[in-house]
């Protein structure tokens, strides 16, 4: 039992340490996120009323894109240098190791993204009553993005057409999360309770925590065979 | 029993079976299609509200049914191939994808042709339309992944996983989209939700649905035959078969 926990911790810490050695790479998704957000007022005009209505949507769409771009690297170096093969052969359940990698990835990209998103929400004058809803949906939704995305990354890692193919595969799977998050934020802006949407998001989080690591591990095995 | 099953799933046996069955299903398709089209275009009465233009239902609804049906067939075949390593299942799953995508596209295209006179617009962000569009994206993603690999076995297994993930997601997508659009805008005109449809209109519709199913089986058999020949191009029975064809011409 303890050795399983150890394996999880070792992989988790390894990814955190590896990322902290390449800090610039860590900042890239966040800078991308801010830059895309800044593009929106240029496109729509800086009318505060308009921005207030579309801010949450802009933040969520940009988060989807940033997540699918940053996910691409989650298995890339492991696949290239053979450590993914070592993980498959290690004797520990691959599902557990993959879960550790996904958890580390979310801590490194998802969490900072939420903080930055909250700051940009202020910047774009999102009504204060919607801030809490935006935070909760991002908090529940971004792990689901990482978990579902990891399956597709494991399937496409090392392919010629990797990045584009990845987005093509995962964006349709991301749609329910976007829909429920936007409904929650909209309800919050209209001062209506948004518990139901949060329950749905939590349900999807539970479902993907349970199933996605298994599917990811299986996909990695197929790619290694 | 088990031996018979193994025989059935061997590519050579399946190929011969497919060759045998293809003309039967092709004729069945033609007969049902003629019966259904005659019933739908001539026999069925015009709708009291929509007039003659409702007759597009005989293409639109069966293709919408097929789009989802084929996705399920594809995912289940992929899963069978994944679990029991049955080559035929991989072949069937791969041949399903373009047919399913075509039916999904057909459902969307006929739907928008129907929507223009009825709703006055080619496209509305209605729940059914949107989830059908997402289904098309799922098909396209599956086909893109399938074609990204050089190794057929890896391609089959990787895309089977994607199809299964999509299968789990389809109900979630469907209900989320339904919830989204019912909260966004009032219920949109949706003919099939009417309490019932007149029996004279229903029978041709069901015949057309069967015709589309038979058409699907025919095309899957044809596509699987070519797939098997490509898959097995190094085996002796294929080269024997090809030699026979060559000597005959």
C-alpha cells in the first residue's frame, strides 16, 4: 500500500522538479492565455457592457485552448527518452503513475491558470457576483480538461501531425464542460442559484478521475507495443 | 462452437462470407428503397401544415438514426477488437467511420434544407442540430486519428479507445446541449416530438429506415472486403485469389 503511494509521490515530485528546471516553459501557457484574452477587446471593441457579458466565455475558451496546447507536452519527453517505457515495465500499476503525471500537470498549469483567469476577469470587468461561479467552474472544470486530454495525448504522442490532431480530437469532448460552466456563470450573473451546474461538473470530474487514468494507461500501452 | 466462431472471424472465411452476402443485401437495399421512396413520395398524404416539403423526412430522419446507430456499431466493434484481438472487428470498425460521417452530414444537410422553408433559416442553434454537429466532429476526429498511424494494428486499437471514450461522452454531450439550448431559447419546432405521426406516413418512414440499414450493411461488407484484402495482402489465399482474377482477364 505504502509503496503504491510512494510510486505516486515519486512520479508527481519528479514532474514538478523537472518543470521547475524549465521555468520558461512553465510560463508559456500562462502568457499565451493572457495574450489571447487581450486579443478579444481588440476584436470586439472595449465597450465595458459588451465585455462584461462575454468575459466568462472568453476566459473559458482561452482556457480550453491553453489546456490543449500545454497538454501536448505531458508525455512527449517521456515518450522520446524512453522513461514512458520504464513506467510501463516498472511493475507498478501504470494507471497510478499516469494519474500522478496528470495531477502534476494540473498543479503546474491548471492552478496558475485559475489564478491568472481570476485576475483577468477583474481586468475585463466581470460582475463580482459571477467571480465566485467562474472560480468554482474553473476549479472543477480544468482537472476534467487535463484528465480527458491526457487520453488523447497518450493516443497521439510522437505522431507527425500531433498538435493539430490533438485539438481536433479533444475539443468535441470538452464541449459539455464549457456548456455547464457558462450556464453556471450566466446564472450567477442573473443572481440565480447555480448548484445544479456545479453538481454536473463535479459528476464529470468524478467520472473522469475514475476512468480517464485507466484509459490513458491503456492508450500508452498500445503506443508502446 | 468455439471452433466455428474462430472460423467465422478468420479474415479468409469472413471475406468469402462477405462476397456471398453483398449481392443479397444490395438487392434488399434496392427493393426497400424503391418501396420506401414510392410510399413516401407518392403514397403518403401531404402534411396539413407543412404541405409537400415534409417529405424530406424520409431521408432526414433515417439518416439521423443511422448516424448514431453506426457510431455505436463502430465503438462496439472497436471494443471487441481491442479486447479479443479480433481482426475482423477492427476492419468493420474502420469501415464504419466514413459511412457514419456521411450519414451525419446527410442528416445535417437535409435538416438545413428542411429548416429553410419551415423555420425560415438554414441553421438554428437547436439542441438536436448542435449535438448532431458535434457527432460529426467526433467522426472526423476518429478518422483523422485512424489515418495518422502507419501501423494498421496500432491505428485500429488507438482509434477504438477514442471511439469508446466518445461513446461514454455522447449521452453527456447530448444532454448538456439539450439543457443549454432549452435554457437559452424556447423549444424549437421539432416535428418528431408531436404525439404521433399518421400511420400512412409512418410505414414508409420505417421502410426507409430498414432500407438505410440494408444499405449500411452492403457498404460495410464492400469496404471490409477491400480492407481485408489490403490487410492480408501478404497471405497466400489473397495472392491465390488475385492470381485467379488475373488469369481470368
